[in-house]
């Protein structure tokens, strides 16, 4: 092989590498989208435990153990925060994305069917007709199906922190534009998207240009322990209720939440996400549900005690 041939082969290899790098660096842009979450528990003696999805697994385990250690202390306050974090490869590029995130809580424990009234002066007055174990979700779709006329009034009152929607556009409450809530609940349960849901999402959501490191906020709230207790206990999970400021009265399903009742509180998030590639084509919708955090709690004297807690690690909503 002569010298000119060798030089030609080397130049060809350099050209191929240069073209590949150009395609990688300037044409091929790969996104990552991660749900990050933090739950902070503050105790009446001033100590606190922060459960963070970014923790190293061993550090996170030690924090969970510390929650169990502090299990005999009454909760003074509780807070939660969820972000969606974007990673873009290469990091100097940006892309367009669409997303719809739904946040809600679930409460598992002892419920009753009957009547409940509440006022801060007199506390709770219960008339239980039937008591049983159940798992109920603070989920707007259920409220809309059960009682379309009162769902807005019910969700937008004192239970507002327990259900939120966040999107890539100005349409924060996208459920207004989705005709069939069953297609949403099915998708979040792992059933493939059917009907016009994908078209509705694409048409109603505006795209947002995201950069590497962007962290849009999904939900953030902070409340006293007794307020957390009272809000969940006033919530009517099925039936009819009226809430006027500090007064509530209703008939239906309520979490009993009497002394020594134990409950599991789960913070949940559902997501729909897609992005636009360099050719202008949109990817298929990525969708699913994740449990952000789980708190096992016990009620004593109208407040909460934490028995144990777990939090999910960062959840990749892109792959």
C-alpha cells in the first residue's frame, strides 16, 4: 500500500468521524425528563427529616430509618415539592416539548359511609352507618364523574394542595378539554392511549422550549400537621358535601381518622410527555404513573404521628 493510499484512508476516516460528530453535536439532540421530589417532615420538638429523591440510596435509607426513630413524635408540619428536570444532549442545545403532569394523593385505611359535619369551634361530628377498609384517591376525574356540578367547588377549596395539574403551556387545567376521563385514567394505569386522547393533548398543549437543567415546578405546598389532618378528614371521597370556609357538612364516604387509626398516605404523579426532533416530527407520547412518596401514619389526639416513610428515586419519564 503506497503512501498516497494510506493518506487517503486516513483522510476518509477523519471525514467520517467529523461527519458523525457533526450529526451527534448539531443534528441529534436527545432529551431526558426526570421527576424530582422532596417531602419534608417537621416535628414538634424542632427536628425534621427531609426525604429527597436525589439522595444517594444509602443516605436515603438512613433518612428513612431516622423517620422510624422519630416515630414517637407528633408532626408539626409537612411539605412536598415536585419538579420535572430536563437534561439535553448536547447540553448547549434546546428542544421543544409538551407535557401534562397530574399530582394527587391517596389515602388507605379505615373509612365509613355516613354523615360528617365540621366546625373549628365544635370539631367533627360523625354519623357512621358502615365502616370498612378502603383506598381512596384525591383524583379530579373521579369527582367530575361522580358530581360534575360540584367538582370545581370541592377540588378548588381546602383540598387544593392534594390535586394539581401542570402543563407546558398556559392551559393549566387540561382536564377541561379532554372529553373522556376514562382514557386518561386507563393510560395512567398502563393501558395504551386510545381514541382521540393523543390528538387532544397535541392540539390543546402549547410546546415549550426547554434547555439542559430546566426544572419547571409541578407542585409545592407547606402546611401545619393539624391542618394536614383536618383537610384530609374534611374531604368527602364520594357523595355530596358543602364547604363554606371553616364549616363543612356532607353525606358519603369519609376517612374515619379516629384515635389509633393507621393510614398510608401516597403522593402520586401521572405524566404525559413528548418532544420534537430535529426533523420536526413529534415523538410518541410517554405516559405513566409513579408513587412519589409513601407515609405510614397513625392518628393520636387529632394529629399525625409518622411510623415510617419511603420516597421514590428520580423517575425517568422519557424512556
